[in-house]
C-alpha cells in the first residue's frame, strides 16, 4: 500500500505501521520488505501526514541494528533536512527525532547532517515558542560539537 499511487492508501498504510513500529519485530519486517527507499521517497511527498508518519517510521527503524547507516546510505538525510523548513509541528518533531536517531553516536552521520544544511534551519527553529525548542536546541548542540 505504501507503494500505491493513491495518497489515501499510502496515508492509511503509514498510519497502521506507525501504530505498531515501536516493536522491533515490526521494524525488522519493514526492513526485510525493503520499503526503506519508499519511506525516504515519501518524505518528499507534499502530504504533511505522510512526511510526519514516514519520519516516525524511519526513527523507529533507525534505532535498531545498523539501520541508521542504511537510511543514510539510501539518501535519507537530505529529504529530512529539507523538512526542517516545514511549518507543521508534527513533521518537525518527527524529523528531528529521526535525525537524532541517525546521527546518535556517529560523527560521520553528524557531519553529513550538518553538511546538508541542518544547522541554520535548526537555529531558526530556536526562535519558535513550542516544544520543538528543546529538541532543536539539543540537536544543534550535538551537531556543533563536531
């Protein structure tokens, strides 16, 4: 359903997966189904719901095994950094969480996130008056340590 051309089906599939992706077995199944490229592609969808849900799925997947490296290798950093300019709070929160999972304890991934232009977008986010402030601040500090 994620591979469908119908946005409604994609949104439903992403929603179902999001509801169960906090289980490692589900994440392993997602990886085995080889849909990480589709999740990354859907980050570029004009649908904020898909952007948010796919970011959350990549966050859950990126926390287990060596999947963060897979996400990076498949080009996941660039579309996530582009989403940092979103005005939708859910998208921002999930993208920030996903970026943190990807670069956690990995200086090479931290460098890639910074090289994609994340720091200015995150600094701009620091002026926001929502819960994103703490997440953005934390992410900027970790990237600047590099």
